[in-house]
């Protein structure tokens, strides 16, 4: 199945929640959820049946996939890896998704959305531990450093994001130095540090059927 390339605001409306897929627009009154908080389609504003347990599980899985921008096969792979490790499977799975390079670039404030971060990574604008890395799904480790390539630091977009940095907070599990445009992975994130409205236990229940 190909990656979804349609209007991303429809995805937020389908899930009935802000997925922050369009960056800064999601924080304004132009956000689709603020204007039309009901599912897309001609019957979206009509009364709907109560969702079944499977329906609730499916919606949580779809929401998580869309937030992180991964396909079904990739997402199932993260679950399987998490299930093989010691600890709470759902939390480990979310931790792995947070460790994706495109997500880390977004969390550091180098991009306004994960989609923009993914595009930047694919264009080879970042170095991981001094090496060019253009794989969005690359999983960072504790102690890794991510920096903007020297030739790309004069890019107006990075200058713009640096100016906006004062209005945003970098997660505690990351550190960012805007003078050198370098971020470091201090540690792996804890579940209570992730500002995403996902009930990962429902996803685990769905895959463990």
C-alpha cells in the first residue's frame, strides 16, 4: 500500500483529535478540528453507531500510525520488536517510535512537523554522530548527536526555526544547542513525557488477539 498523500487534515478529522500533521497551522484557528470537528464525508456529521471494542482498538492503532507517519507493515514490526523485550510492550513500542530520526528532528525543533522532518532527513541535511544519515526510520541511541550539515545551516528554514525556538520547549530527554545546531540524546523518553493522546494498551490488545 502506498503512503497517504491526500489532505492530512482529513486524517485528524477522521480520528477526532489533533494529530499535529501540519505543523504551525495546527496551533491556529485554521485547524480543521477547530472548524469542523466531525469525520469527513457526506455522512460525517450524522449520528454514528457506538464503536465496538475492535473498532476502538483499530482507531488507536490508526491514530498512532498517522502521528508518526509509518505504514502498517512498519508499525507491526515495531510492535513485534517491543513484544520481544522486557517491560511494558506498549510503552516500549512508543519509545521506539519516538527514537525514529525524523521524530527526533521534529522534537528538537528543527522542523515544524514530522512530515517536514522526514523530508529534511531524506534530503541528507543531518549528520548522526558525524555521519550523513538519510533514513527517517533510523533509531537513535543514548549519547547520539544529531546536527545540521554545515552546508545547510544557512538555509532560511533553519534560521526561522531557530528564531521560533524561544517559544518552544525541548523535551527533557533531549538537549539542543542552537549556536551549533546540534542536538543530543540524553536518554530514552519515559511514557509520561510523551505528549500524545494514545492508549497504547488498546493497540497491544489488538495485535495480541
